[in-house]
């Protein structure tokens, strides 16, 4: 992938045409450096300000000569956190859904959109934590067609190859931390920028990175519903669940991925087979409309991470699109799937 420069000049500023290309290249280089190392850029810009301020203090007994550098430091820091890396890539996220091969994963490209997240107040089998129902807007992303399999997990994380009978089953008995470490490892294998890192003992997601990550809870429900407002992606009647899901009514054990019908957006096993880890810390909903929610911001770290979708051991009411659960440890019913956000393109 290669970077492409962007030149954004305010319409109120009129520059000669011969200056625009050089300025565009300068802005491009600054944006590229700031996007990767925003604080480094701010420190580099701040060093001359410190030197000039000390010189001004020594020769003029005033530090005011250093003040003009302050806006530059602020601007470079702001640029680092607001610039969007633009890549030349053959398969940007389109406005229409389609199935694509992304490295080792088969994924569906999903355009962004709005949906009603949660369950209505009148739903008598809905849990309290599914309410209030609220509008959510999500941006486009790619989601893996199936949960991560045992074979892929062993390939990326190391270990003995699984028996053929287990290779295409979803990997289970993985914690939330195992899942995000896998996402980082797979990103490095495919030469993408990993999304996760540890800062002060806490895992942080770089939302601008182009690597694989866990879906947010909102992204997961948006993909599961596939445009539906009903209890399941196919309607309200659990009698049709056999065609779409593995659950307590048709199995008592884990099953290979992709054996049941996909939802309308081509995603398999969104209902049943395994609970799937999401990025978010578990917490109550707000009734306010939200855009790309990423879970609650808490000063104290919580180990309670969201799980979605239900498993082969659950009854039909635990496989609804809005059902929520959480846990802190691994379990034989817990798996995950990856998503990836493709950088925008000019």
C-alpha cells in the first residue's frame, strides 16, 4: 500500500497554482508523520520553541519570542489525531455489500448505515439490559463470514495442527485477551497495522489502524440484524431457527462453521454455535442516538466484556439479535470473529 497526498486549502485562501503542488507535498509528509507519531511531531515542533524561548529570555529578558511556536505545536498535535490515512487499495469498502477475500479470511464488505439497537419496551422476552432501544449509526467495515476456526487460530498463534474433525469448528475456550492478541498477530501476518496496544497496563484500540479487530457491540448487532427489525435476522418466529443456527434444539455440541444458512448479508453463525466476543466493556444503554459507539468510558478498568449471539447450548430466546451477555474469562462456548476497516480512498 502507498500513501497518497491530500491538499485541503480553505476556499478563503487564494494561492497561486504553482504553490499548491509543493504545499500539498509538505502537508502530505506532515500528515503522514503526524498520523503515525503525533506526540513525536509535537515534541519535535516544541523543541525549537523551547530553544527560542530560552534565547529570548537570555538576550531580551522576555520569553514572548517563543510564543509564536505554541500554535504550531497545537496544530501539529491536532493534525495527528484528525488526519485520515489514505491508501491506494484495489478493494475499498463499496456502497454495496459484497464478498471478498481479505488475506486468510473470507469477509463481507458492509456499507455503513443506521439501525435501531436493542429491543422495544413491549418485547416480553427481552432482558432489561437490551433497553432502551435507540438509534445507532455505524461506518462501513468488513466482517468475517464465519467465526475464527481452530485451524486458523493454530496457524497464526502456533500449536499442533488440529484433527480434521475439529479444524473447521470455531475456536473456543479463548478469553477476550486471547482474541485481541490473535487480531494483532493476524494483522502482522498480513502486513497491516495492528489495532491493539497496551498503555499503562490497559489495552487500547487504535481506531485508525487498518488491521483486524473485534467488532464493537454496535457493529456486531448491525451486521447480525442485516437490516431486520425483528427478533432474529430472518423474522420473529423461532420455528425457522433450525435453518440458520446451531442451538439446544438441534445439537448438544460444537459444529463446523458455515453449515447453516447465512443471514441476508451473507454472514454465517451470527445466531448460535458460539458466543462471540466484542470490544466493549459491558454497561447499560443510553436512549440518545449514537454514532460509532465504542462502549462506556470508565476510569476504572472493567474485566466484563460483551458477548453476543448465543451458543449451541442455549434455547431460542438466547439467540436473538439483541441478546447481550458478558464475562471475564474463557469458556467452552466463547469464540470470536474479526472485522477490518479498509482505509478510505481518494
